[in-house]
């Protein structure tokens, strides 16, 4: 598919890479172009060449995890957010037809977060939304976890709604205490295998069940990795959220969690390139809830794009997920300096018989002999 848009794509600040160690690792035999640190620091070189080679028109950049959420000192977290936002604004300005950015925020103080969000969305250029790396670390030992379903964050949610700023909730590492209790004896299950999804899905469901989306009906939230397991648990989640059993739960009594998807909650394909899983997600929450993403540089751009471009499903859903849903969710992409436009399936090269040749059933060029590669 031509003209794809991708959302969960990370960068690192050159001056703070050592202080803000990225999640992930680099193989010992990795080439320079495969090196995680190199790719986090690079924006206009290898990253852009791979976008060109794989028909990705726009990439929305975000500060690598754990970012500001991993810093327990409020002043240091706020300083990192400001520096990251100033830096990425300048980078996007160099090529705003190919790049946009998510605002980075410290979430220690909801009022300060709202003020930084307003600064970026009204006084700066190139920002289309916010990305938060799950909970905010706090406390003298970093083990205090601040979650945004707390009522004191309504001040922030009100600002995000007023500024028409969708918010992406991205995974991060656990606190030292949680790591010691749950993951240290089994580190292979932490991070991308299980830990990320477990923590982010809890946080998203906490926000929804606290009634945040009901109090702010124009607020939009996004999670990656095909919904952080939520679509596959949807029946059981809605079945077990008994309103009589949990009378203090803040979510509306007449709505299921499923009802919020496609209107206020969206998911991306980042790092989860499975067609059966995609079909399951579409069956549970609809193609209007799904957006293409890659998770670069933690995932391969060619791998993500080869998978998505090979999907065998109706062309309108493919183009909606690959591009047009994004433009509806992030309207600033359609405005200066980005000026992206909704495109048809035909314009995106999806569907049709492009070479005009006769076929013997779309998959093979010979009636009697198999010629297609496995």
C-alpha cells in the first residue's frame, strides 16, 4: 500500500541517551544500520530511506520509553520533556511532509503537564498528539506509581480535550520493586512478551472504568501492539465488570468497554504483525478502530510493511487502517505544515488488476503449473 502513516516510532535525544536508556537491545553482530542506538538517534538518514523504500509517507515521532515517565524527580522530568519537545519540533521542521511528533510530558503535576501540552500545541509546530509511557515514576526511591485515572488528572484530561489532542499510551519498564517481585526471576516474560501489555492494558482499562472518557466524551486514546491483549479479552472484560458488584466504578452503567472502541479508543498494529490477530481485533472492535504502525526501530520497517501490504482483505479497510483512520483521529495531519489528504484505495495502489493481464484465479499466472513462490 502506498502513502502509509505510522505512529509508534521512536527517537532519542542525542544529549540524554545515556540518562534515558532505551528499552531494547542490539545483537552483537548487528550492522551499523541495524544498531538500535544509531536508529533511535537517526531521523533524516536511514530511517527516511527505509520509509521511501516501503511506501511510508508519514511517521509520527515520539521520545523513546521510558522517557519522562521513568524519571522520579519532577524537575528533571519536566526539563527532559521541554528539551525533547524543542528538539523534535526542530527536526520535524526540516521535513514536515514526512514527519510529525507526539508531545512528551512529565506527569508528576497535572497542571504543569497541561501547561506544557498547551505550549506545544498552540505555540509550536509539528505536534499532532501526546505519547505517555504508561505510569509516572515518583517518590524518593522511584517505586511510587502515578496512574492517570486519579481524579486529580481531570485537569490534564480537560486540557487534552480542549486542545483536541489524542493521547497514545505506550509501554515502559516496571519500577524496581515490581521488577523484583514479578519479573527478575523470569526476565524473558517481561517487556514485549507479556509485561508491557499487562501494564498498559490495566492502565487503559483503569482510565475507562474511572469514567474519564464519559466526563470528556471528545477525548481520544490510542494503544499499540494490537490493543495490548484487550480485544482478545473483550467478552470476559465486559462480562465480569458487573455494575452491581462494583457500585463505585465510575464508567457509565449503560456502556460496555467495547462501545468505546472506534469512537474514543483506538489500537495500532505496532510490533504485532499477525493476520489472524488482526482479523480477531477487527471482529471485536471494527476496522475503524485500527491503525497501522510499526514500532521502529524496535521492529523492522520492511517486515511490518511486507506484512501489511500483503493483507488479503477488502481494499477499503486496508486503506482506512493504513492511512485514512489516522487522518480522522489526528486532524492536525491534514493541516499545515503536514497537509496530508484522505486517499482512495485506488490512489494507494490497493485493489484492482494493476498490470491488466488475464488471471487464472488471482494467485497463479499459469492454469496447469504452480508458478507463484511460496
